[in-house]
C-alpha cells in the first residue's frame, strides 16, 4: 500500500538543529542546541518513517528510522531530489545512507525532496537544508555532534548516539487497565514435582557406591543417595541379647518335641500334631533371625522423585537424626510462587512476579490457604513462563490482578525515571533528535508496566529503552 505524506519544511538555524513539522506531528520549534559545533542538518517525519539528514565533509548522510519504535531501517531505497538533480542514496549500514552534496557548498537554503521506499511503503518527505556562511573566529560546524542538554531541559541526541544507547520509543494510548495488588512472595517447589529424603532411624551416614551426589545433579526416583547404619544403644543390645536367648531356648524345646514325635510309633501321634510342631519351630527360627538382624541392617535412602538435587546436608560419618531432611529434590521447570496477602485480597486470576534482577515471571493462580500465616493469606501460583536460573527461597514481588479497572496511560517500567528531587519522569521523543522530560504521577500496573495517571497526553512517543542513560546526558 502506497502512502504519500506532504511534510512541511524544516528550517535549520545556524547552529544546525530544526524541528520536524507535518500533519499530526507538529510539536513546535525547539530551541537550538547550545553547541556551535553541531553539523548542519534537517529532519522530517511521517507516520511510518523518521529521517534526519546531516551535512558532513561534502556529503549528506541520511539516518532513517521507524517513527514508532525508533528502530533503524536498513533495507530502504532512498531517492533525493536536490538542487543539482536527482540522486540515489547509497546504503552505508545500520540504517544510514549518503549522497554527494556539492550543492551544499554554497551558503543558504537548499530544498530537498526525499522519497523512501521500504517493503511496499513509499513516503515522500520534503525539507530544507540551511547552510550558514563561515564566520571568522567561530568553530566550524560539523566538528562534533555530541549529545547535550538544552537550556529548556530537553536533551539533544544525534541519531548515531541514539543507536549506541539503544533508544527505543512507544506511542502511548489512553485505556482502562486491570488494577493489581503488589504482594511479597518467594519461589517454592511444586509439591507434585519435588521431594525430601529423610532417615527413619538414627544412625551413621555413609556414601553409596560412587559417593554422595553433588548439588545440581539430576537424579531419578529410586537412586541410592546415602546409606544409614543404625546406631544401637547398650540398653537395646542387652534387651536384644536377652530376647535372642529366650528364643534359642524355645527353639530347643520345640526341636526336641518334634524329634520325639517322629520317634514314636506310627498311630500314637497324629500327622496334624507333627505339622503343627514343625510350623511352630519354623516360626521361632524366623523370629530368631529377625531379632538378630533388627537394627543391624543398613537403611538405604532413595530418591522419591525425578529431579535435580537442590539441597544436601550429608557427610561421611555424620549421625543422622530421625526425620531430619538430608536431601531435597526439585524439578526446576515446575517451580511455584508463594505470596502472602496481608490485606486478605484473594483474586483467583493470574498475575506476574518480578525478580530482584528485573526479570518477569508469568503466574497462574493455583489456590489460597484457608488459615492465616502470620496474619496473611498464603497464595500459590504456578510459573507459566519458562525462566532459567530460579532458586528455592528467592524473593519476588507478586503483582496479582484484582479485576478492578483503572484508566490511564500504560508505559514500561524502564520508561519511568526518578529525578534528583524525587519526581517521576518519562522522556517524550518530540522530534527525531530531541527528547523532552515530562513530570508524571504514576501508579503500579503490573510487573512490566506503570500507569501514568497525570502529566502525559495520549498519542505521545515515550522512550522505552535507554531512558536511564538519556537522563544522564548533561
């Protein structure tokens, strides 16, 4: 689809900076930059593209970006109608193009018509390049193009510097957004994909064949993780020895009785009596063997589930207490988040969680507790987005959607900057190379966005990436 836009002329001052003016994007003429070394330039914008032309060393360099997003356009064809005739710009990489500009050697205003073609889109941009006459004792324009803060607080950033800083923008629109409640939370294991290993009796630990497994090792259900040799006290040994002597005596008596039954003539003792005696003898011998091995057979500690060894508290020779947790096994792909709602707000909807390093986790609601924990309702969420590097007990901020709507402008959290006086700022890209700080009032929206409720108009382009670096320009 072909779209042609008529763009008003951008008048360039002696210092080289001008405003882009066109239908729907007229932001007014900004003040010139404070440096006299800025190269002569012009800019023009449409709903699709943003173009900046810079005169340097007899060549006119074009920087072409998308109007929304500020991403360089590297696959375009640019034709320029100059006072010296038409020229086709040569791509020099990174969204930059250039033509020879011998006509710019004369001071004055040079009208240009730039036709941009990219992926079926055609825009016609008109502008004027103003070249000031050289003045004795004054720095020659084009010596440097440095980012700098203007007297009104706006920031001038040349296009090459924008690409180094990775500046990107987003057009904000007014809408109703679900309100969220921010809760403290932590990473916990999924109860259906985790397990612990405990010793059932007190004993001394020893390593299985191959040694103790290292942390982070993947194990399977049934793998031997440790061996416990039961510890027997002196009192238990005495009782065991007494019980064994009693059983030995009973075995001897029953054995003699069975021998007499077998020696008596047939017919005096029934077959049933002999079989009963044999069964009684076998039972006594089994009890004798069980008592002998009781508390002497080592206990093998087995992995209850498949997963990764997350925690281990074992060392050879260590005395293990009964019910003490020696190993913890988890599945890193099936972590949960436990949040505490101190206000008692429970919304059976999803949400998101923010890690300390800024990463965002998508959450799905799993359930809420019916009993308070430290005067708060525990909430469980499963993590529906794949994220590596999570650890048990890691603290997060949970943003739970409450279902209530709140109107405003949604902006990424990275767009909001705290000024030295404590005010919250966002940077509006008013022109291709000019960024204006706007003081705003914000409210939390979710883990990735903030809600601007005052200080910003809908339809403005807000810096989304690199705002913190932009704020440091002086």
